[in-house]
């Protein structure tokens, strides 16, 4: 991008005024998607004529894009650490490879597969199983299939899940029948399978050496019981209004230090960019294991569930424009509110009338 980044907030405010004067917003009621609305806004205001913004929109899809070559390099760095038995450092490299790997590619499958091996070595069996499932969802390369099934059976064994262990061993047996492997290598796998099948008492490995997840934040309950009018507030407060002050809350008696007056989940919230590498972009939990966005390399998630929810609610629109949104401060939260609510909802019959 040859043009330097300017003051987007100033340009946006000027463009909004121009859009209002042109009657753009009244026409948006007929639009069916946020993308169409964005294109209409860009097309009907002077924003398209500002050099640095034009350059940004032309190239934003190239920023923070995924790369199989980069993912491969990171995975190879992880492999070198794995060979030195530096498993936690290897996991960090594999995670970067996963973040960088394009969706549903062989390179992404190999990155997940390698991370699952490192996770197994340090006793993170549940996390290992999760990565194995991600490999399968990417379309597991045939070279990995038997290794993954074997590792899956071993994880199930360590977790004491007997029936699932036997099921995995059955799948592995079927896979080996059609697999062209060296006789000695196949024999070793069969010997390990027999050892698992003959074991009557499956041991659950001590996980003292694992990456322990952060404890979930305990949300307090409101003091003095719930409010009959304000469902998220304490019974200690009441809602009042006046012409000079508008709506406001008052306390029916003295509030003591430590009293909890309101507990409410935010309708929409935005994670600050400094915390992108360490916290989930959707639920804000501190990351124990990171999962990628399907398109960009900036954000991370604690699970594929959060990744999907984020994409469906807002990230599919924000993704390519994140760097620009970082420059507008609280306006990013305003956009997130609009996206979570839905533009059609806000612009339609449900709009709040003054």
C-alpha cells in the first residue's frame, strides 16, 4: 500500500453527512445484506475518492491473508523443536502454522496433525483428540490416516474410554488391511494394538505436566435479590426519570462496599488488539489452545464453536477491515453492535423511534 493511512474517523464523519444529504440511508431499507449496504455507502459518498482509503479497500483482502508456504515453514520449524523434545515450543510453532494455513488444505491438516502429536507427548489427550478431529475435517491425507487412528486409540486408552478405544482399534485394523506399509512397521503397529486390547484396566494418566486451562471467571450474583423491574439489577435500586436528568437509578438504602448492583452480559463487545494473541476473539477467555479464523491470520479462538459463532455474527464483515477498524476506537464497538443486531433489524420496523 503506497498511500499512508489518514484520519479515518474524520473522513467517515464527513462521508456520513454526505450520505445523509444524498438520501442513501432511506434507500438501504431495500438491501438484503451488510455487504450490499457497505458497497452502497462506498459508492454514494466521497469516501471512494480519498486516495488512501481507495488504496486500502483495493488491497485489504491481501492483508493478513493465509499462506500455505508460510504455514509449511512454521510447521518445519515446529518439527525441528519436536525432534529436540521441546514439545511446548513446538506446539507454539504448530499453532502459528495453523493460524497461517488456508482452510481445508493439506498443509492445514498436516499442521493440526503435528500439533496433535506434540499434545499427546505432554499428556494433553483431550486437546490432542480435538486436533485429530480437525485433521479429519480438513480431509485427512492418506499418509496420516493410520497414524491419527493409532494416536486417537492411545488417547482414548489414557482417558479410560474403553469402548471408544476398541472402536478406534477396529477402524485402525481396517485401515491397515489396505495400507501398503513396510512389514516391520506394520508389525510394530499391530503389536501396540494388541497391547491395548489385552489391557483390562485402562489407566488414566496424571495430567500434572499439562497446560492447565485458566479458571473461568466467576460471575457474582446481585446483592439483595433480583429487581422486579430491571431484570439484571439488584432489588436495591429503582428506575426513575425526570425532564432534566432523563432516566436514572436510585438506591433504596445505603450501598455497602462490595455490593453487586448490576450483572449483565454485554450485547456486544470488542477485544482490544493487544490481546488478540492471548485471548479468544469471541468469548474473551484466555487461550489454552488456539483455533484460527477461516480467512485472516489476526484473530484466534478458544474453540471451533467460537470461531463459527464469531464468523456468522460479525467477523465475516469485519475480517478484512480489522486494521482500519483498529484506528476508529469506540466506533469499532458501534459497528459490532450493528452487526450483532443486524442492519435490516435496525433499519426496519424494529428501529427505535424518537
